[in-house]
């Protein structure tokens, strides 16, 4: 009795197995790739830089303007008197020893409270306001230098001037009336200096060679 039946069955099974192996090798199994949708990135908020506190610059000391008015006083060596009249940004000064030395000066007042005045013959005056009632400085008249500290005057004291003609002579007078009532001035007759006669500070009246004149307050 032939035993070919089981052999054929075994052979058929091997063929089916080989076929299946061949099929798997050629087709394979598709790999599934998953796509992960990225969530939209959150917009990065700008980093907040630490706030740097900037200290405001120290304020520049405000300039002290020279208050308008008349400032009078004596020089530090007590040899002469000085008067300065200030109005707006202009100033006129008079330096006088009451005998033969005098000078009229004028110029500008700067925003920082300083003043530089000039006069005939190279005369000059440099000053600086101190506080609100005082001017300190130095006057240069002729060959002399006169340091001074003068204060703002009250009524009656101040700076006066007169120009006229008396008995055919040209009269030029300058007066500084100090707060204590003292008067320092020079009167010129045709350019020749001499001590000035007293004036009435209330009216400016002054008598020169028997003729009454009026000395007027000096303003820039």
C-alpha cells in the first residue's frame, strides 16, 4: 500500500508556508506614521526689562538777577564812595573820592547777576550781586583799584547828577548820597574839579555860585 497521501499533504503544507513567507517579504506591513499637529506656539511676550530709574539732573542753581534800584556805599579802604543804578539789564555807576578822582561808568547786567561797566580813560568796574541787597566788586579808576561792598539804598540816598551853565562856565556835578546822609561828590567848572556843594536829596536843589540848579536822580 503506497504512503503517498501523507507525503503529498506535507508537501502541500510546505508550499503554502513558503508562499505566505514570500508574500510577507514582498509586501511588508505599512508603518503608520502619526502626524502630531503642533499647537501654535504662544507668542513670546517681550521680556520686561527692569525699569531703570534715571535720576533727573540736579537743577542748575538759578541765576540771581540784580534787583533794580540804587546801590551805594564806601570802598573797602574808605577812600571813596561808589554808587550803582540798575534798571532792567543796564547799569550806571559813579566812583568818587569827593576831591579830584571820579569816573562815570556804564554797561550791561548779565543773567548770572554779574556786571561789567566801563568808562573814560580805561576805567572799569566788575561786580557781582550777593543775595538780593548787595553788590560786591572792584572799580579800576586811573591807577587805583577800589574794592567795595555796597547795599541797596532807601529813599533819599542815591546817585544824582547836574549839568548846566552858570556865569558862562560849564557845570558838571555828580553826587552820591549815602544811607547815613553823608554826601560825596565833585563839581566841575569847565572841567576843573572841586568838592561839590550839598544838595537837598528830597528835591535835588543845589546852589552853585549863587544860582540854584537841580541835581536829578541817575537812571540807565
